[in-house]
C-alpha cells in the first residue's frame, strides 16, 4: 500500500527565521503584554472556540459502512458530467501514464505516454479522434524496424495530427481511456468488504480513506468528504500496482478539432 505523506514541517528553519526577526516582530518571542494580555486572551479564546467546533463536528459518513460509502462514491463519480483523470497503470506492454479530461458524451482531450518513452496527444469528438505523436514515441514504437522506415514515419507524422475513426484498432485502444464507465468497471463487481480508515487529503481536499483486498492486490480509495462524495483517488499494490486520480469535476472538456492544414490524411497517402 502506498501512502503519500505531506512534507514534514521545517521547524528548524521556521525557528531561525523567527529568531532573526525577533526585534521587529515581537510575536515571534515573548509578548510584551505577557500571557494575560488582551491579545493573548483573544487568541486563546479563538483557538478554544475552533477546537470546540471541531470536536462537535461528526465524523464523515459516520452512519454508513465502508461498502455503502464506496457505492455512493462510484455513483457520484459516474454521474459527473465531466472530470479529469490522471493515471499510472500497468499495460500488457509495460506502463501507461494518462492525463485526460473526459465527459459523459465520450469527448476527451489530453495526453498519454508508454513506459515514459514519448507522448501522444489526443482529442476526441463524437466518433472521430485526432492523435499527435512526438518523435520519441514514434521511434520507441518503431524499434526493430529498418531505420529508413522509422525516419520516414517520423518525418511524416511527428508532431502532426492524424485523424481516425474511433472503431479503428489503434484508435480504439487509445479512446478506451475516454470511457469512464469502462475504466471504473474494473473496480466494481461482487460484494465489497471495504473498511473505513482515517480522513486524509488528496490535493488539499479532505477525503475518507477506504481499504480493501481481493487476495492478490490491496486497494486504497479516497472519497471526498466535502460536497459530493466523488472518488478522488484509487491506488492498488500487489500483483500489479497503479493509481488513478480524479479531479476537476463538471468542467467543460476542451476537445477542439485541429485545423485541416495541421492534419495528415493517411487515407489519401495510402491511396
């Protein structure tokens, strides 16, 4: 199980800064008014009030079990009109990193990379997808091929958009990451035995931690405790390891169609 801890407070540096400023910032050292000064009393009173409110605040999802929270999280995330997915996960050919914005219509826009070797940009609208491969990715995918052929492909395709139908094999594999239902289905099914854990944060958002295991992998799920109970992050370790983070819910997806002059027409080239 991977746990991302927040950076440790640099107390030494803070103390040194405070000491250097002590002559001009009395608050860093002993106050001239002492512990019973009005300012000190007001500060203590404010802290006590804040602590009392925190103590009265009920624990998130206190009346729901782990499986019930998990069900709510998947339902809320599926219902989002759009979201951004950042993932690092296993693939039959290695590992794939994804950073895409996608919506309920199936439109999406973002980037993907394989084994850290180059990047492909994609933008999908309707049944059409546009892909732009960089030189590094084209060369990594062309390993084992004659150099002249790889050089020719790089010269023709690198950093230029390629238009394809989403039903074509190569395009179909890529746009699978634009289908939220398909992505989440891998984590659903069967009875859940998720256990509720502590409240943590994901990119500054408070989140309840849930843990579960299927015998071969251990899963950690973070569910938003403020606003809608969206899935914020899924991480798994064991036989395979990976992470999926969700953010920017219900924001428009900038899936823009490239200008014709920037698109390579492979159909015409083949003909």
